C-alpha cells in the first residue's frame, strides 16, 4: 500500500492524529511575535550564550557579512519576508495483484516483467477522494502565494500575505479533517464495499485492521518562521575569509533563483493570457477560465514584491504591465469585449517581446 508524503519545507516533527495541528506558533500568535533568537542545546533547551570562547584564543565570533554583490542585505529580507513550510501525509491505498498479473499473462501471452497490475483500493470512497483533493488545493495555494527559497527547504512569503496564508492553511486543514473523520467513521463499511467491487481480487490483509492504524497515515502541518538575520559561528581566523565567500555565494544564488522564479512565472502567465486573447468574433471563441485574471495579476505584483535588488528592469516591466493588468482587468471583459481583448493581446505581446533581453 502506498503513503503519499508531501513536504514543502524543512523536516519537522508532526503529530499524525487528525484534528491536531502541529504548527510552530500558539493560537493568536502574530508574525512579529514569531521572531526567535538564539539556539538551544539538546538537553535542557536553554539558549546557548554567544560570545568569545575563552579557551580558544585563535577563534572569534563574527557576524558574517550580508550580500554586497546583489545589493540586498539579509536584514532587509528578514524584515519583509517569512519562511513558510507545508508538510502533508496521505494514504493512497494501492496493492500489486499477483492473481491479476497471472491472468493477464495467460490471456495475452505477455512476459513476466511486461505486466504489473495494481489494485486501487477504496477507489469509490468519496470522503477519501475529497480529502485528497482538499490537500492538493492547499498545496496549490501554498505554491501560489510563496516563492522558492532554499533547495528542499522552506519557501519565502511576503509579510503582507502571512495572515492570508495562515487562514488558507487553517481552513484547508479543517476541511481536510472533516472529510477524513467521515472516512474514519465509515472505514469498515468502505472495506466491505471494496469486497463487493473487487470480487475475487479482494484480500482482507491488504487493509489495516483498525481505524487507529489508518489515522497514523495522515498528517497536515504548516509553519512559519523569520528568515535568519545573520549567521554567528565560531570560526578560525584563517577560515573566516573562505566561509564569508561561501556564504555570500550561497545567498546570492538564493536571490538569483528567487528572481528567476518571478520572471519565469510572469512569462508563463503572459503567454497564457496572450494566447487566450487571440481570437476575433469570426473565430471559434477560446474558453477563458475563471482565475485567469488573478493568476496574471499575482504574477505582475510579484515583480514589485520580490524586487529585492531594486532591479530597474523589473520596475520597468511592472510599471508597464500595471497599466494593462489593472483593477478593471477581468475575465468577463476579455470574453465579451473584442476590441479590449485584441488591445490586451497586443499590449501583452509587446511586453513579452521585451523579455528575451532579460535572459529569461
């Protein structure tokens, strides 16, 4: 059987009991109050005092410098953004079937390695399917509101979006737990229904014996934390220059990757918009999906929000697009207004034509 695990942030402990959120903040905790300092030891949890090591005269405690090359200081980033994480575990019950494999090989004369049938257990359980759908939507929201920050780590979120993000994650967790609790209540019945649907392929041993075992397969955890304002570490004097250079390169890459993500998303959304606007009344109308305007607007806004290095090209493109993708921009105007649609297409295409000079 298969467990689906999704981790959009650093590894952290989670409580797998449904209905309990293992968030790293208490109820009513504000973003400003989330700022933590110092480190803790593994035993007493007491802050480790930072200072000069008395028995190591060649060792000094230094604050590594911020990124001069990018024109971005880490304190500026720390005061503007939060690092956010989302981690989920979900059970997608699947099971290889030796019986079905043998039957298919016999029926079609297929070789052993060519056939690998897999039973989809509880495939008709609506509560389980809906809970999975809610989790997928939460992941989409998480990715849509934040930007990549560290490989395999958390994502970066503007402080102005933190309350909205927390609200969205909380509502997603509640909706997911509501459906899962219905599934848990009806688990035995769902297994019995599978016995009817699977017929001779059904095996009781393919399913956990108790609901408590099933519950352990699910978790939903989200957290936020300030981006570390500096790095304080004990280094030997002859190593300090090497560590400083490595830290600068690492931070510069984070900024470059973040900026590249903003440009890539913008280009994708502008291409999508230009394509969907490219028809006249004599052509077959293209389907304009709800959400297009918000997706494009978010991509444009990101040029301003994530312009950490005060890049003049990002400012130029943002100013140009702000006049096109304004508050009046919406799907209905694109659907019904041919002149507006064509004008929007041409204006967006003009911006797109300028993007290759940015090495996107």
